C-alpha cells in the first residue's frame, strides 16, 4: 500500500513517521527489483527534529545509534543509499518526507 507516508520502488520500501521529538524516514531493502549491489534485509534511517531545523541524522535503523549528521537531505540520502548498497536515486521518498532537511 502506498500513501503519503510510504513509498516503494526498486525493491525498497520507505516509511515516514513522526514521533514526539522527531521526523523519521526509514528505508528497508526487500530485494525485489533492486540491482545485485543491494543488501536484502538491510535498513537505513534519516531523522530530524519535529521542527525541521536541525541537522539530519543517519542511522542503521529508526531507533539505532546515530552514524553521521548532515545539513542537506541529499547528503543524508547518499549515506542511506551507501548503507543499503544502492544509488540514492533508487530510494523512494514518501510525499510527507519530501521537505526534510529544508
């Protein structure tokens, strides 16, 4: 199912959620339709404070430890793609998450 908080493409499912303190975009590789570089079963997450003004944090999972911080959404997507073994251009972005990092 795809709505404004989920998106699927290239064997990757993206889910956007908001907690009490953060906006979180999590990616999971299912292995259906991705190239041979993709790591099936792997995940990556990008988090930002609810107000949207802080740096973006890249994590291996939504509740995992922070790996790196970035000012721009593009840089955070590059790192997430690297963790998943795919091009950042292959990452689907749900409509609700399109303004992260702005």
